[in-house]
C-alpha cells in the first residue's frame, strides 16, 4: 500500500486519482497531465479552465461516450481533443502505476483490479481492457473481486494479520454477517457477506458467501480522500 502522507502530502491532501488535469494536449496520444493531489491543486488555484479537468471517469466505462479536453489558458491556440472514457482511464492507471513503481523502486508485474459492485458485464470488460491496454494481461491481471467485496476481504486479512485468527473468531462467531458500505470516488457500493471461520486440526479456513449487493454508479464523492 502506498501511503501518500509518506511522500509529504499530508493526510488532508491524500486524495484518490479521480481528478485528472490536462496541462497540454498538443500531443493527443501522449498529453501532459496530472492525477490526484497535483490536479486538485490546479483546480483550487483557479488557473485553468474547467474544460482542462475530468473526473469520475469510471462512471462512463462500458459506453461509447467521448468527452473533450481543452486548456486554452495554457495554449491560446489549442483546440479541443476528444477522448473516450477508456482512454482517460488508461491515463490514470498508467500514472498511478508509474508513481507506485517510483515509490517502491520496483517493476510492477501483476495487478489486482477491482470494479464497482454493480457494474454490468460490459463495464467489467471495459475495466479489463483498460488494464490489458497498459500491459497487464493473462495471469498478470486479477479481477476476481468487486470493490465492496475486496474491501471486506482486505479488512479480514488485516484483522487476522494483526490480531490473530482466535481474536477474529471471538469477535465474529460463525456465521457472521458483514455489511460493507463503500462510498467511493464516484460510486457507492454495498455488499453483505456471510463469513464462517472453520477449524480443522491447526488449520483455519475463512469461508465467505455473498448474500447480496447493491449500489449506485452515480452517487459518490469527487476529489475525496
């Protein structure tokens, strides 16, 4: 996990990459842009037109929609450049992976990519294409979990890692029902999962069963931590 405060951003500036700022689109296929906090800084400064910003891109994945970008304050002669939302998502993913590699000083070869819980098959495939197009295909890409389910599994993993399986069993006697509410950068996801911790000799198995999911792909925060 990259904790952005370790990079000197501060907790109030630890934002997700839901905001993109384009400083120059003269080279449409390789524009100059920023995501996350640097983009938020430009937004707050008021030094760029609103047409230089895009946000909550994932809401539009799986559609044929396009949107235009224009920063004629930086380049008065600039013309609108049209992008699909998959292209915008690729810019974001590329930049996040680039930042992660710089921070970790390692090449990232495998990615776990989650997706909004209520995404359709077409939207799921769109997310898959985004990662395929930036070089993660086959075994290098794991898309086994939606966002809310992944958050729940991550929570249990952390609890077990920190406190041990016996503490988790005491807190959540089987069967336990866990509701996860994920108010994200653009979408809201809710899932209810049944969790059972089973013993066999000295082996513990955590079994999960998704009871129900719901959510809203157009209800969520923009530029939130």
